[in-house]
C-alpha cells in the first residue's frame, strides 16, 4: 500500500491531496448514526453523493498512477536517439509529450527514470577490441586479444557477478564506485588535475571603467543563494531534452553547501544543508558573510543584492586596512587545498587541534559557496581562463564545490570541485545568476523591490593561528607556483560554427572531433588515445560515460588527408565513416552501451577482491588519455537560455597527462569557443600551436567537404555549394 501511495501522489497537485482529505472526512460522515443525521442539515441522499465523490476521486488517483506508470515505461525506450524519424519514435514522442506534466519540479521524475544498464561481459569485450585496435600495432593488438580472452574466460565472469549483485541492490551500480574511486580516492592535487573552471561573457570589455567588481559579485551571490534555496526546496524545474525527456537531478544536492574533506586514504564529500553563509577571500584575508537576516516583515530571508554589496564594501575596506597595518605577510590555509590529499589530510588534523583554527575551518567547509574578490585585471579571455583555473594559491578553497571569482575590472568566472557535479549543473546556476542580475543607473546592485532587513550581521574576518605551519605554507606555495606557471591555458574562437557545419550535411560534434584528430596527427604524427564526455543522465543517478572517437576510419582519414595520392572522394569517405562511428559511439555511451564505465567497474571489483586482473596492466588500459575533450552546451535553462542577452564563453580543465592536451569546446551557430590547456614543461606540446592547427584543420575539412558537394552538384546539374 505504501508503494501505491507513492504513485498516487507523484505529480499530483495540492487540490488532489485536499480531495483525499475530503474522502477521509466524508467516510467518517457516513458512519454518523442515523438519529444524529436526522438533526443535521444534510441532504437525505448524502451517502450517494459521498460514494460518487469517493469513486470519482479514487478514479482520478488510479488514472494518475497509470499515467506515471506509462511514463516510467516510455522512459525505457532508447531508440529515439538512433531513429528519431521512425514512426515508432514519433508515436513514442507524441505519447510521452502528452503525458509529461508541462510544469514539473526538480525531482518529479527521479523515481521514474530507468536504472543505469550493466552491459554483458561478452559485449564489452567485443566492443573493447574494436576500441583499442586503432591505437595499437598488429603485434600489440594480438597480445591484448590473448590477455582479454583469458580475462573473459577466467576472472571476468566472477567479477561480472559482483557487478550484477550491485545492479540488483543499488539504484545505480556505478554511481558510488565513480564518486569513490575516480574522485575521492584520487591522491593527487585537485587544481588543474581535477577541478575545472568557467569563464564569463564572450564579449566582455576588459577595459570598460563602468564594470564594477563588487556590484557584480553582490548580484551573483544573491542569485546563487536564491538558486540554492530553490534546489533545497525542490522548486527548480527539471531540465528536459526536447521538452519531454527528463534527466537525473541527483547531483544538484551537491553543487552548493558541499566540501570535499581530505583523508589519508580516501576523501569524503560532506554536505551542509542548513548553511546560510558564504566565505569571501580578499587580499589573503578570509571572511564569513551571513546572507540571511530578519526582514521588515519579520521573516528570515536572503539579503537584497544592494545589502550584499554594502557588506562586501565593508569587507573590502577591512581587508585593505589589515594589509596596510600588517607588518608581515598575511597567511591563510587555502594553499593546503592545492597539495596532495594525504599531506592536506595530515595538516588538517593538526589544524583541528587548535580551537581558533577548528572554528574557522568549520566556517569555510560549511559555506554555501566561496567568493574570491581578486585584485587582478585580466586583459583577455585566455588570462581569465588561467586565473579561474589556478588563482594565486591563497584565494581558492579547491575543496569547496564552487568558488565564484570576480576581478577588479569586473571579469567574472568560477572554479568547481569535480566530485560534486558536472559542468552543466554549475553552468545552469551561473546562467541563472547572470540573467537575474539588476543594476541601477550608477552601476550598483538594486534592492529588487523585495523587503529589506532591519539588522544585518557584519562580515567576520576569520582568525587563523598558522605560525607552526609557515614552512609547510612556503613549501606548498613554491610547488603551487611551479604548477600554475606550467599551465599553458588559452581561449581560442574557431571562426566556424554549427550553422555552416550543418550545411555540409555532417554532425557538428563529429566534425569537431575529426578536426581535433587531424590537428593532433599533424602536430605529433600519431593517433592519440582520446576521451570525449557523454552525459548518461537519462538514467537514475547517472553522470557520464566515455566516447572513444578514434576508429579505423578516423586513423585512415588523418593519414590520408595530406596525401596528394589519395582522391577527394576517398578522403571524404574516410571522414564520413569516422563521423558516423563517433556519432554512433556517442549514442551508445549515452545509452549505457559503451565500455569505459563497465571496465572500470570490473577493475574495481577485482581490486576489492584482492587481485587486479592482468588485463588492466597492459597498454592501452593503464595509460591516461593524450587528448581529453568535452563538448557542452552554451545554454542550459529551457526558458532563460532562449532570452538571456548573456553570451557565454564556456569552461575548461587541465590535461590528463604531462604530454597531453585538455580541450573543452562550446559550439554556437557562428563560432566555437575552445578552451585549450597543455603544460609548458613538455617540449612537444603547446596550446597556441594546437589552437592554430585546429583552425587550419577546421578550414581544410570545410574545403574538402565543399569540393565534394560541388562535384556532386555539378554531376547532377545543380548550383555549386556557396
């Protein structure tokens, strides 16, 4: 019966709940003795009326239950990604769009999403062989085939059974393993290697004197707190694909009020749901800023943006006074979050032994978000990217789920701890804050016509006693400077977008991936092990899977492209087959039919069983990706994204290996924002030369496809492609 109640109330309005209460009250009325009824002002047919009311309301409840059960069943249909024009998909889409509520809340569909599938062992083994073959020599490939077949016959089935048990008992067999072993068990530093960052507006004028740092920060902090409350209350709408296919919203609970706590062996992700304050960095000082107070109506509400601006101005003045009056360098412990996790865990234990440090640490770790009021003036998108990704070592709490940054010339961005969520979630929150920002004619934040507050707590500067840690701080700052200086981060705008690619009758994402392959091959004369992110949030509590865009077709394409002995038709054939492979693999990954997450699960199962199978010790399984890529949308909210004047750049991340690249790209109709990273210490790589090579590859592929289309048009008597 408890299960039935869940269905009855899923997506049902308050009026329906009131009707249920009415049924209960009416049922009691039916039990009133007849002699009492005779003296009550009730129609003699009241029992018939009540029965009709009960039957009608029960019928409505059953209809709602059936509606949600049908939605649950429809959401298991996966072929719409592959065959979107088939009659079956069109019928499915019509039925689903008819049943899905037009208004929905964040978690409305969470219990109705299908489980993340666990592939069959033999399927993954076959797909794995296809995936690795283009990366290996014939001799290496035959050696891996032998090891894989041995694994498939011996250890594999036992480890598969362990995963099958997880599939039966867990809501998502992979989600806990992913968080725990991909992120929390990582022992290296978080910045650059794990955290990612996001730039602000594409057309931002870095030298416009009307840009104001503090009003911008105040507006964004108000928006973030408002957004955080919507998440907490479940009042945020669910993101829908094509306005009808819901996606998992499980990770929203981690993007605010969440901190990664270091451990010597493994970290912990800790959330503080009742948090109402932020922590602000300014000139190495750190402050607690409470953003809730009692308003004029006697309610506890968020401070208005103008009130937040006033508090930040007080804080800025205090930080300047502290810097002016201090006779030695100001220290704070944020640099500790930039080092290896075991070392940070040991230092944190020591910090907690001091009452003052322990109290300040609790304030930082329980904050909703962090805000860094920088004193820099970046002059380009590339400078911004480097700033948001690294900071100066004392103005980022890299363990915090989100640190918002604004510089003195008004440039804005943020840094995210990756365990908490993917970029789409923080990006939607960022979009919300920017869209709702309001300024008066002088460029100051406004009160937004909401109740002001009677008594506002002043910012509190956090106190630290760090004399015993001065050597550690100096040592870590030296390590940090080396890492930050080594990062080669640029933003490059490819002057071709989705609009022209679609005219060439190929997938825009596939086109970009092949341009990336061609760029890498031209620079390094080899095929890179390549990673591309796919979202799997069509399934409950799922996050991502890996697209492997390299195929025998992509290898043939890159090798043939600059060969004058290969015809245009043959080059185009290789290209289109490579794009078809990448597109198919992307859909497979979105549907839980790729190999990386399954292989990871098998590896973890083996490790926990006491022995890592030989399969995972041979190339290319143990190697990090040379080319790590990700494509994300530039707009997130289905309503705000269509009307906001804000023109975003996107975000980026560091390479997975010292001789690799990190490439995040964001496509609109006229251009592609590319945020590219590499390490300067590697003599063979360089972000600027990769960007130049990418532009050349995009242009060259365009010429190739246009010449092919023109040949076809001429042979068919049609005009040439413009």
